């Protein structure tokens, strides 16, 4: 199972120039670039904990660990039938990007996805996809 990790600029956000991009943070059962995956319940816990901690402005560019001024304005788990994020239970965030230059890079596709930076404990799973 694969997921498109592209950033989505929804028509209503682009039309009003709100500079909000939506992207999948993590999808259940999808093997990532480190050959790991997460179950839906663990993704839900991570999404809720992220909001609980109030770290919605902890967004950098290309893992440079320098906040770029962008911040999360929406966070949700995708539902069945979502046209942009079709894997049910995918953690999706909407990010407001006030920096004009950074926003232009997103619109041009030069920055095209999200990557979650986290410290985690690997647990072997017999049901790995």
C-alpha cells in the first residue's frame, strides 16, 4: 500500500490566498523511508499528543531545525472516502505558511511533502505489511 505524500493546496485555501497547505504526516500501515510503519491507534496517539503539547509552530524546512514561521492550523485523521488522503486514519495537518518565498516554493512543487521528526522506540511486529 502506498500513499501520495504530496502537499495539497485545496481550492478554497488557494482562491482566498490563505496560504494554507495540507499534507499527510503519517498513514497507517504504510512503510516509511526508514522501513518502519505505524498502526492507526499509534498515529492517533501521536496526533493528539502533538496538539496537547502545543508545538504547532515546530515546523522547519528540510529538517534544518530552524522554525520557519509556519504553524499548524488544522489537524485531523482522514475518513473513508477522503479524495486527497484516501487511507483512512491518515494524520493530516493544514499548515499556514505566512512567508511569501516559502509559500511560492510550495506552490511550485519545490517543497512537496511533510516529514515527521520524532524519537520513537521500535517494536518488532509479526503483522508487518
